C-alpha cells in the first residue's frame, strides 16, 4: 500500500488512527524485519517495537497522502527497529564494555 492508497483521514482523526496507519506500514516493516534477521522471534519483537513507535509518535499528526509525511513516519518506524536490532546484536556479543554502553544508551534509543 502506498500513500496514494489512503484517503489521508488519519490526519487529526484519533479514532482508529493507529490501526489504519499500521495496516499501511506493516507489510513493508515485515519485509524490513526479514532483511535484518533470520530469527523469527526477533523479527516479531522488531515489528512490535515499530508498532510501539507508531503509537508514541501519534499518527494523527501526519497526512499520509503527503510523501514527506509518509516517508518521515516510515523511516521513524524503521529506525526504531534498527536500534532494537543493534542492541540485540551487541547484547548477544556479551562484552562487558558493550553491556555498560548499552545500559546508558538503550534507554535513550527507546525513549526518542
């Protein structure tokens, strides 16, 4: 689904905004998660993180017919997925220095 396939009714309309926006972005985010990892559980977690980001961003502020708004929102969701994926990769390394760094930076990445 592309921006042209939505009527833009999400803008300023809080009722059902997240589910409607999610239906638009979810297929591409699933593909993106498959590119990041072969681990099916991690893919589910990454997609779930994108949904959390969508909810936190509040899609009612965007007109998804506008390519710039659509791209901004899509990129924000993908960035959240990348941040979580990176943290998981670094965590799997198990280096104590990396773990200390993560403790200080992961909170910022998930709150932005």
